[in-house]
C-alpha cells in the first residue's frame, strides 16, 4: 500500500511536535517503511565525522565495545547518528534496497552501491548490529538500513575505484571542491590540519590553484614521530604539495601566528582553510590572515561565537565562511584528484582503506 508523497526535506519524519527540519530535531522517525518519494538503503558502513568520532572515542576511553554501545544509544534515542555533543554526523555507504515510485526517474536501480552526501545528523537510521570499529579512519561497519529523502544527494560508487577508497574521499569531498572555487593564482594559503584526510586533498588542490607565484603552507600538530601526523608531513613534503610545513598546536593561536608568518616570509596570508578536528582553533585560523582575506572553516568543531567575537576582538576584517559540505560537482571533483595523482591515491589506500 502506498504511503503517498511526503515532504521532500523530511519534515514528516520529525517527532515530538517540533516544527523543525530533521537535522535540527532531537528525534526523528526511523521506521524503514518508505514513502513514495524516499529511498531505502541497506547500510554497510558509516564514516563518522572526525570531530564527532574523536569526542566519542575519547569519552569511551578508546574502548571499542563502549563506543559501540554509545553509538547504538544515540541511534536508538534519536533515530539518526547525531553526536549530541558536537551536533555532527558523518555519511554512509550502502546498497539501494528500494526506490519509491515517485523517484523512478532517478539514475538509480535496486542493487546500486552509493555513498550518501548528506549528513547522518538528518538521515533516518536503524542499526541491527555494529560489526567492526576502525578508529584510525573513523569508520564503523554495521548491518542496518537508512532512508534518503527526495532532496538528499548521493554519489554512485565508481567502477574504477575501490569502494572503500571512494568512500574515504567522498567523506570529505566538500573541502577540496570548495578550495578549488576560492583559491586563485598567486595566493598564499595556510591549511590547518593539513596532515589529515581532508588536509591532504586541500593541500594538493590549493597547490594546483596557486601556481608558481603562490605559496601553500601546511600546519599540523603531532608528538609521535612514527604516527599519522608525522607520516602526513612527510607525504606532503616529499610530493611537493606544500611549500613549507609548520608543526604547531592549532589551539595555541600565538604559537600558530608566529610560526605561520615565519613560514610565509613574515607576510600574512590571503586565505586560511581550517580542517582540524579539535575545538579552539578559530583564532589560529583568523590571526595569520590579512585584512580583506578569507578564513574557511570546514571543521565541525568550529564555534561561530568564538570566531566572530575573536575576530572582532583583534580587529581583523576578514571574510569568514562556513565550509558548506556541498558544492556543485564536489564528488566528481574530489574523485578526479585520486585519479589524477598516483601519490594521493596510494596514500589514501594505505592510510584510509581497511
């Protein structure tokens, strides 16, 4: 029996009498019987937002079983995977199980593998079982189902790339695609969190865009000389994706300012891209940027209050932009980087594919 046409943004799934969109609601209906304009997905894996995973992992004292319990409690309580502390979600990979009759004109068929490009913080989700946790890549493998609204965007997984490789890139595809839009030839660009997954992609894209007269400086913080941070630094330097690399704590704005300016011949930057997964990095992104420059916040740990009041407090006239996870063709733009750069593809396969 047809359930009829529902609101394309999913407001019909909001519970508790709230007149909200699903992302802002505390609880949504995760009944997996779909409306005529919804899509049902058999889910195999969740890529949890980096800031969210870090918070949950630390709160679980790095115990995989405790983390599984925390995730199940969130989904059972909210009907979606939305960290109540960070407010963020992530994205999923799965197989099309059913397509509502009103969406039969979509370029999809039952059995297609897709990655959703909308946040888990608004996606109706039901988890039967969590089968594996991969904390080093923020990955959670599950048996479960999810629903994609009519307005939801997705990417069919490409045949020429391993699906886990594609998922690793699509998880952060908004960042390098936005960098491609805003970086100009000759710009000086500072990237906070450059050693991570989105940071590597952003450094590569920024370096392509600034050309021979521009400059890209990476910044990250690590203590373990054998860890992921050190490997990220070596990768970016060895492949000339950065002109210089600074080791500094993004939560220490004074340290970042001194070291970042020294790496740019004492000059302030045209643009800073912040992709760190820790709180308190707002002023580290703002201070090194010149008046009239741009600060792009892609981190889900960003506080608008800290950024706005902080910039005002130091007299910085910069354009601060919230990094929209969606921009036109962002999935294809990001996947093309892996096809274009053998070095990027190799490091993603080594670091982010399990």
